[in-house]
C-alpha cells in the first residue's frame, strides 16, 4: 500500500522531546541540582473537588441500571450544552442554538480536524509564531506545499512581533482560512475588540473563514476584551470558535472541549453554490464521532455549579498570580516581556540576539530553569523564548530570582 507522502515528509516534531532530552542529560550529570520547569503548557493543579465528585458519581452510576448511559448525542448532552451557551455566551450578549455547539475531546482535535471541511487546495494563513497544530494538520492534508528553508511554500504567515505590537497585518492575496489564537499561545498577547473587528470585517469582505482558538479565554482579566469572537459584530457569518476545559478547569487529562459553528457561516462549492459549514460539520461528526463520555460531560457540567465556579476560579487565580509574577520580575530587564496579563504565557526576546536554543541551554546550565525556545513555534519565534505560569508559586519565585541572577553574568 502507498502511504500519505505529506505525513511521511513532515519535518520532525522534535521540540518537546528535544527539551526533555536536554533536561534529562543535565539532571543525570548534576543529580543534586533542582531544575525548575517553566516550559510546560500543561496544568499542574488537580480538578476542583466538585468536578471530581460529579465525575466519580457519574462513573459509579454507569455500573447501575439507572445511571448507565450508552451512546449519547454526537454533539453533546443538552445538560452541558445549555450551561456552555448560558455561561460562556449569553452572559456576553451572544445567543446560540443547541445545534451550533459541538462537544469534543479537545480543542487540539477540533482545530486539527476542522480542515477536513476545506477544499484540497484551500489557501491557509496563520500568525507567526503559532500553535503548531494548525500548520501540521494542513501540511498532513497536503495543502502547504514543500517545507524548504524552514518554511512551507504555500502557507501564508502573518508575523506577530514586538515590532508590530503582535497585531497581524492582513494579507493582500486571497486566503480561504485564517487561524487566530487569542489569548495567544505562545506570545500570551491579546487583541482588543476593535482590532478583532478589523479582521472580522476583512474576512467578511474576502469570504475568508476564521478559525478562532479561544482555549485560554479564562485567563482574560479585562471585561473590555472579547472572550468570544462572536462579541464582535458580524463574526457569526465568518468564524468558527474552538474552546476547551483543559486550561479553564484542569481537563488536560480528562478531555472535554467544544466548537461553535453558527449556522450563518458559509463556504462555497467549486460551482459557486453556498453551503453551511455547520451542516458539513454535523455530517462529518455523524460519520466519525460518537461523542464525549457521559461521566466526562457530567464533570464538565459541574464546573458551572456555584462550588465548581468558586473552586475553578481559585486555581485560575493561582496561575494568574504566577503569570503576573513572571511578567513583573522581567519588566526591568531588556528582554521585552509581553503576555502574562491575560494568558498563562510570557514571551521574551532573548538577550544579545541569542537563538532560543542557546538561551535555553544557558538558562538550564546557569539557573537550572527550563523554558521553551521560540523557534519551536515557527520562524517568527526566532530569538524569542516562552515561560509559563503552570509551576508552583514558590518555584516560580525561585526561578525568576535565578533567571535575573543568570542575566547578570551573561
Ligand atoms: N489550543 C491551543 C492554542 C493550545 O495551546 C492547546 C494546548 O496547549 C490546545 C488548543 C489544546 O487543547 P485541548 O487540551 O483541549 O486539546
């Protein structure tokens, strides 16, 4: 049998394995040194007790006749969809129907598989640096051409840099799909409502579909910033929004997320006829997905209970405190830190124009602090570095003190 050439020719995805390899080698050579990990994008605190309780009760119920559930609705049980619609959208003035929200096991899954709806030759644009899933999933489907000199020949990249204030300049050429991630991974930056409106208006004019990844929206601390793209007028015509309980409520190991596809969002067939993206996704999910497990949906619904909200926000506040601490510690340096205010990530310029990997090695060897080299997020990440807020408060404080010391001897 012939294999998928596009997957076989992908550049190796070596970022986190390479980091793990270098840290392991350092620890083996220096067994008494305490290494502090500030590179991971995974949560570290346990589920809220109210959530764990609901999860356990539903799981035990599956062993009883009354509590047992078989296949559920593909898109999710109404008890959870209604909570999402009420708390995540109606509260911000956005109305949605039940069949415009689709549950899944992850925003990674949805942002990676939504490309099954695009034409084979659809033109893709991403901001740069970028969460690599958007690029890889389209590369695997053969849409991005060849990988030459660390670039895909057919991918349109919109730089988001310290120089342009992390606001992408919109392309002149035709684009079928633009991926946006806000608050952003890796830069931790956000766009204002007005800045987002410019992109939505452009997408309406050009008939471009926006895939809006809002996996970090729970970190937004300012009510004037949009938590959903649908808070921007006209977005319901052009945007699909992917959200997740992973970072909001510690579900990285539990797995539950959702995607919103308003019925107004349309694409075109090659003959010019308009079709509803919602209808296509429903059709696709009906053939490929049997829903999220019942106990997981019960656990997710418990996030919205008063206890669940209180406990979940306590954990979020803890991470937010860490993020603020990282940002403040670096403010006086020449590393030009951004993010951290509305995201669990702080993004830096490396000192003295070092590559991200050189700065990684320097910090590991001098301060025993681990971050993520910007190069792992595309060319736009060159000479940049990401620190995350998911460590403990004490370790975050210690890591920042060590990092500041290490900068003195550079
Ligand atoms: N989207 C972004 C931008 C992410 O950074 C991540 C995880 O790090 C995800 C999606 C994955 O979310 P999930 O755990 O729901 O698959």
